[in-house]
């Protein structure tokens, strides 16, 4: 029997595809930085992916850690949240938009993200419907409360150029999670967590992953 140390591997199924994750794979392809994650952070991430059926290689889930000594943030993509809500048999649609302050000082809740240049963007809103509920879930968020800023206090590039889209997205995700807590509990989108998702091309790492896990062993999450 070889004395070579084997790295623990977690395996689970997502939509018929087997996902294989080791701490090294998560560190290299999911975290994307040199800041080392802990065993506990690896366990929490893989547990979320397994329970919520998230495929991190399709950019449905991220583990973000930029500084040593601070906890890693587990965030998911908006499309992954919407997908799981739509798959719930009680999903019955969503309405969403922005909140603007017009030149005359009045505030309007508007569907969609269109606004005129002189109108001030002050927030976003969303309303989610369930077939088994008599009333929809409503969520509204303040732009200043959720907008991401740089260390110098300026809006980051996405919030500066696509503020209406971004604030509407935060309102959508919050309303969806409140409506379908049985499917979406623990799933937070990057903008909600004030985190930037690492910018990278679509992940194509299956060959590297297969090579890395060749000498690993499958383990229950409870063993970590």
C-alpha cells in the first residue's frame, strides 16, 4: 500500500453530472487567489453545493477570499437562484424594477430599468408570486445601502455604469429567497454580500480536475 498522502475528495451529483471537489481544486479554480482557505471553509462550500445542487464549474457558486484571517464568503450566481425558484412547482412569476426620484421631487416605482438622465436612481424592487400563497412577496432596497464602492468611496465599475440593473438584481434575489426559503436558504448573491466575483473566462478544467483527483479518495463531508 502506498504511503503517499491522499487528498480528501468530495463527490456529489448535479443534474446527472458528477462533481469532484478537493480543497486544492476549490483553491485553484473557485477561489482564484493565493489566500488559503481553511478546511472548515472548504466543508461549508462543498456542503452548500451538494445540498443546493450547485455546479461551481458552471459559475453557479463561488468561494471568495481576498485576505488571510478573514472568513471566506460563499456566494452564488443570480441565474442559479432564479433557476431553482422556477423549478419549484409553486413558482408563479416575478415582477421587478427600479425606484427613481424625478425632477419634481416625486418618487416612482417603475417596472424595468429604464430611466431618464435627469432622474435619480434611489432603489430597486421586486414582487414574487407563489401559487399556494394568496399574497406575493415584496422586496425593496435602497441604492445607497447596497451599492458597492471602492476603497476611495466611489462606485465600482459595474454599479457606476449599470446601477439600475444591479440594484434591481439585488431586490430580485432577496424577494426570491424570502419566497422560496426551502430551496434558497443560505444562497446569497455577490452584490448582496458586497463582494466582487472574480472575473475569468468560462471554467474549462475537467481534464485538470480528473488528473488532480486520480490519487484522491472519496470522503463523507462529516469526515472533514
